[in-house]
C-alpha cells in the first residue's frame, strides 16, 4: 500500500530509505523461511522500490519527482518479475494495480527493468526455477465445465471479501489501547508464529512450505510418483494414489482440503499487518488451490463413469483456477492476474477459465467491499486520490483554494534572519516565492535551509537574500491554473501529473497575469472530497429541512440547498453525481429567491444547518443522521 500511495503522488520519505532496505531484506528472508502464512511478492516490490530510490541519488535526471516516480513504477515491475518469474505480468501489475500514471515511456522502462531482472534471475537461480509452478496437463476442457469455473469465481470473490473484512477488523482491534501487544510488536510476531505452527501441524496439507504445497496441488499426478519429490509429496498429501491417478473426492480428502483452506485463511488474516514483511499472493494462492482441488475432486467423483462430462477430469486444473479466483477476490486484479497465472503455471491452454474466474471474483468482491490494498490504505489513513468515475464536479478551483498563505516576498527585502524565523515559526514543507503579488515560484523547506546554511558560511548570519540567491533553489515551473478552472481539471492534474500543489493565479490590471490568489494542495483537495462525500451522505434523503441557529424550521424542499461564495476559504462547495445535477440547480435557484425575499429581515452573515427530515431519513435513527453546517456571506450568485 505504501508504494501505491507514493506512486499516487504523495510523499512517504521513510518508506523507501536505504535504512529500510537494509532491514527489509533480512526480514524478508527470515519471514519467508519461517513457514508463516505470508508471501514474498509485496516485500520484493518494496525492496525494489527502495533500491530504485538509492540508485536515483546518483543520476541527476531522477532528481525530478516525476521521473523518480517513473523509476518506481519500473521497479515494481522488476520486483514482481523476480518474485514469481513473470516479466510480462510484472509490467501489467505495475500498470493496473500500483501506478496512477503510466505513460508509454514508463511502460518501456518497466519492460526493460523486467527483462534485466529475469536475466539476473536466470543466471543466479537457473532456467528450471524461472517458472515457479510449472505444470503439464493433457486433458481438454469440456464447454460444460465453464459453469464449474464460474462457480469457483464466485467462491473466490466471497472468500476474498471475507478475508478483507476479517483482516481489517483484526487490525482495527490491534489499534485499540486495550490490546496489550500493541506496543510489543516482537512478542506479537512470536505469538502469531507459534499459533501458525500449532494450527498447521494437525493437517498434512498445511505442514510443507507454501510454494511446495501449492505446486503439489496444481500439478497433475505422475505415472511414477516415487521418482520425483513432488510426486511423493502428492502421495503423502493424499492427492494421488500409488498408481499415479488423482484421488477421488472422498470424505477425508475433501474435509482436509476445506479445513486447510479455512486454517490458512485465519492464519493470513492474523499475519497481515504484523511488524514483519508480509505478502498476500502466496497464501491466497494456497487457499484458492485447496478450494479448487476440493471442487475438482468432487466433480471427478461425480463424473466417475463420465456421467457428467465426456472428457476426463483433472483436479489440478480446478486447483489453478480456484487459486486465481481467490487471489482475484482478495486483490481485485484482472488482466495482470491472468497473465501472472499463465506465466506461473505455463497453462496457456486454460486462459479462458482463468479469465472467467478472475472476472467473476472481482465482480462479487467489489459488490461486498474494497480490495485489500485500497482497504489498507484507508485503514492506515494514507492520502490517496482515487478515480472518481461517477462524480460530476460543479465547483471551480477558486471555490476551494486556500488564501491565507505564508510567502517569501522579495519586495520586503527578506534577510536570512527573517527566513530563519519563518522556518522556526511554521512547519510547512515549502513556501511560495513572490514579488509583491506576482508569483515567481515555490521553494521547498529543505532547499531553503540549504541556502541559508550556505549564506551563513559565506556572508554571515544576517544578510540580505536577493532573487539571485533564491532563484537557483526555487522551482519556477510550478503548475499554475486560472481561478475559473473546474475542479475536474484539478483532479486530473493531481492524479496524472502527480502535482503536490496547484497555484491559483489571475490578473489584477494590465500586465500582471501571475498574481497569486491562492493555493490548492492535494491534501486539501482530498479533504474537500471527503467532507463533500460525507455531507452528501448526510443529505441523501429526498426531503431536506433547513434549520437556522434559533432552531426555526424553514420550508422543506427536494434536492440540496447550498450557497455559492466567490473566493472564500469557508466555501460551501460540494460535488454531486450526474443524476442529482438538475435537482441541485433547481434548489440553488430556489434558495436564491428565498434569500432575496428575506434579505431585509436577516443579517448579512448567518449560519445554517442542513439535516435530513426525521420522518424520511434514510438511516432510520437521528443518531445516524449527520448534520451539515456552513456559513453564507453576502448575496449568492
């Protein structure tokens, strides 16, 4: 989740440091070797991103924030490539799941990184280890089996949504003050590892390491099982008999596979969120492989004498499809997951079952909750700008911008001591640089501190700081927008370009086109979206009653009622969905007429509270109906 937030344009400086890299690598080795319910793909992505950050320091072109994020996107592709031996799947994973902006240049960088990663892996691990779960099947799929694969997709979506809900609830409980292990992360990891050991021992399926067990579940039965390690493991697990045939779906086998899936689901829900490197791909594949093998064995038993299908049934095919379905239900990936499964197994003949199961798993899971990565971003409180597909913005940048800015004004002839005092007084990460009212650029806090340190060494502690000194440290290519720019345009700037700030500039008379009017930061934009969505939820009913400060109830009308106010910090702007736009405009016109009628009787500044009518509220109780407060000044437009 942290890498996804960084690629969305936000800064988490401690996540991708060299110190983090040095801790992550040995932690990953020990965690994977311990046999806990975790994988290595997520930590490998994190390790690759940390390495990209270290390498970027030695190349001047990657000092630019946008180019550095392109390097991060390429490192994500390389991380997935070396984790599973899936170069194309790694590129598509970076494109679909992690990166918010993925131009053609980044696609080329990601592909080059994946190729180099696979070359390094082939040299160190050997060609036989490039495909992690290589399988060979000789059975054909009957068209009627697609119904069973669709069923596996539905089961995978349900299991994935269940896991996401359990994991978020468990991590929420871990954050409580009453949780005694909250401040003892090492002891917590030891306890979870001991519980994993104890719960994994009774069943033979959960005893081996995850990759070995998954490969045994995926693969078809060997004609001479005693000649290969995997064949002997399949016989020990009861998946194949001594004659090299898949075991029928008898009661003990189905019970063992179902119990193994349930146990590993609980183990993974407890493990994800601990203070150790944790990935979800491998345990999700194990859960899905057990469920798929269980369904495959049951179908094979029903089709004993070809009563159901004309062709033979291999439970290993169902195991692969079930693994893809559960992983799709957990992560909500689609195209990249199908390609990863094809590269993992080499089962190119079964691309249609993979696609069908993954698509249904995502559809079922999305109907219940969010994917695990988005859920963890929300749980941890990270800022993240999602793609709002069903929202129409009705405001301008001037409606939500911040106007009370702390600036470096060259017209005031600032001295180094003044700038030092400003740094001590404010904790902002940067400051606009202006000449009177004209915007010149933006200087980051760290660069301003470096400039002042250099001036102290060269000229003294209290000297004049002219533009000649500030210029080289100032970013003069900041994104500027006009006040009337719609918020939809700001949304695209923040999401696709990764901008941290948008500077609202206008004109005050001839010759001054860069007058700084305000600033719109990505975090303030996210806060506006969150507050607007909450207000929209609180006024979701058809009947809206307006209550003044004295408690007087005004006339009730349909739609939303709010006022527009030009260039104010306490604006009442919100965003609405397309089907509500007509009612909003009608309500705004009615509000304007009501205000004109009562303008002589009311003061110029009044406060109102909007809430859903108690008798028609959609939530059923007054405690669940939230109030919306706003201030209105002057006459509405």
